[in-house]
């Protein structure tokens, strides 16, 4: 993982691009975090941050050290709020506005067509009361399935792990983003790009 380059070249800058699929976010990153496996390595890419305590414009600087230069998307592990643990609804209000769910939650499937999680999409609204306006900030919240549904139920409802969620925060730009054009064949890795030469290589983080 060490960043190796010619010591004489002080102008070399490396940019890391993270290209996870939704399946990888849940079955690899979120699963490892829930099991408390290799958290130090995970946090270099996805730190633990209560995103609801911050204005979304401040979140990029709180991203993992390997993804802090990304200009399109940022990832965070978000712990369950105390009010959730007591059976209440989570608070998605910040000092400058609030996150509002849009559409219905969707299941996330594995490559072998099993339900592995649920994705909820939210939009950030800035302001209070009558001055509220919709912003370009969006977030995908992912929760993992706790256990397989009971096959005896004709309409099984998967149980979720509520201890922790994984959130992808991004800005709607109207153009194709890096995570929409993910290179074929890249697994749970970070692509390292040498900004001075344009050369790139994929680096496994775990």
C-alpha cells in the first residue's frame, strides 16, 4: 500500500478512485465491519461518521484518507442512533437542513441473485420551514441482511442489521460519474492514478 516514487520527483501526486459495486459495499465492506474484521484497513477507505451531524458539504473532508481527494463520491459507516436502539425513528436533521427519503427502499442482490441488503435513497434539503430548497446532494444508505428469510413464508421479509449502515454520499451533476462507468474487472480495490503521468493501477486494500 506504500506510495512509492522517485524521491527526486516532488511533484508526483496520486489520486485514489474507489469503484465498489453495491454487492461489494454490502457483502464485503459492510459485512467485514459488522464482524469487526480488519477495521483499520477499512477505515482508510470508509471511516465511521455520523453523517446526520454534518452539512453534506463538510463530509468530503471527513472521508477516508485514501478517498479524500475524490470529487464525486464519499463513503461512511454510520452507527445506529440511540433513539433507533430504543425503537424510535432515526433523526436525519442537521444544523442547516435535513435528509429526506425519496422513492421506496430497494433490495440489493448478490451475483447469484440472493437478497443481501436494502438500499434507501435520500436527498438533502437545505433551510428551515418555508425557506427549504432541494439541493444536489444525494445519499444511498445500505443495510445488510441479518439472516435469510424463512422459506415457509410465502412473502418472506428479510431481517436487517440495524447496528450499522453504509452510506454513499454524492452530488447530482447531470454527467456520468466514476461509479457509473466503473472499469470492467475491478474488484474490491482502489484505483491509484499518478496525476503527473496519467498511469493507473489497481491496489487491493485488504
